[in-house]
């Protein structure tokens, strides 16, 4: 079900298949995706039911879908309003772990995200996993869900997970001067920070949000106030979260 929204428009799928030189059967799948990527010499995302090239040099995988959970529940609903923000979270120890947490019978709250960014432990590569089309509203930021796209940076900032983190990422401890969360936390792996930042800023352009600044601070904003920003951390919309606050400078700030 990874291409649910793309496959709603069979004529569109046939058109891109014909352009890409593959069988025009109107069914978007891995072969159509690969042909489309080759045609554009670019990674692509699923955006509002279309395959759209994105100016990003890394790998984007589409085969780890969160369209339906194993307990049969649906962890999304169809978007009816514009996308105002990208919300950045911390999620899991790595891509594989974060996906297993979301794709679980124990995920009774149906929490999910559009994009997971981190290490794929199967091949040890940094990857972006698109788990939902942007036309699908994910349950990731409470009342802010309807106006945003969610992404999880899949590395744990808490020092108590040092043993797990050091298996997959460069590990170092940093002072957390944000006033959010513990006084010390794990600094983001430099390679992951660069990789994630490139994708976040490329997505910001693709979603046509680059006319708005990224959030410059760690304040908490209400739903209307936060619309002035293109990229925010979960900590900017919930006083209970500290998520990527210590990493925000490296992930998305100072990009304007």
C-alpha cells in the first residue's frame, strides 16, 4: 500500500510510465518508481498523490509503508488543508527501530510520521524512509497534525542509550543549554546532521515553504503563531517535549 495515493489517478500513472519508458499499466510500484527516478536522475517523494523529484543527493526508500498497521488500524486521514510546517522529532534508535515502534500492534495511539531519517542497520547506510504520502495526515504532533508534515530523526538524544547509539552513530555528549530536557544529552552524529539537514531544506523548498523562516528559538507557540515558520521542532508546539531542541541549530536553523 506504499503508493495508495499515487495509484488513485491511473491516467497520471500511465502518463509517467509512458514518459519513463516502462509498461503503462496504470499501477505504480517499485518498477515505476525506479524508472521515474532514472528519468529525472533524482530521488523522488510521494507528494499529494504524485511522484515529485526532489533536490536531494541521498537515498529515499518507499517500501517501508505505514499506510496500515498490523492491528488493522489506520494511522492517518486524508489532508484537506494546506501544509504550513515541517515538524522535526526524535524517533527511535535508528530507522529500523523507529519503524518497528510505529508498525506495531502495541502502537495503540497510532503514532506515525511521514519521513524517518537515519541509519538503516541492514546496510549501515543513512537513508530517508517515506512512510506516508504528504496527502495523508500523520498522527505526530497533536493538534498540529492537519497543518504539518512530520519527520523523525532516528538517533536517541538521551545518554542512557549510549550503548545502543554508539553501535550505529558517532557518539559524544554535549551540554544542553536550551532549557528543555536534561542538562546533558547525546550530540547528533555529524554525518547524520548533514544528511538530515540537506533533506529538510530540500523538502522545505519542494513544499513551497521557503518563503517563511525556520523557527529561530525554543519557545512554545500556539497553532496560529507557529504558522509563521516553515520548520519547527516538536518542542516548539508542546511544552512537554524537548525532542530535537539541542540539535536544531545543526538540523535546520540559519538556512535563510
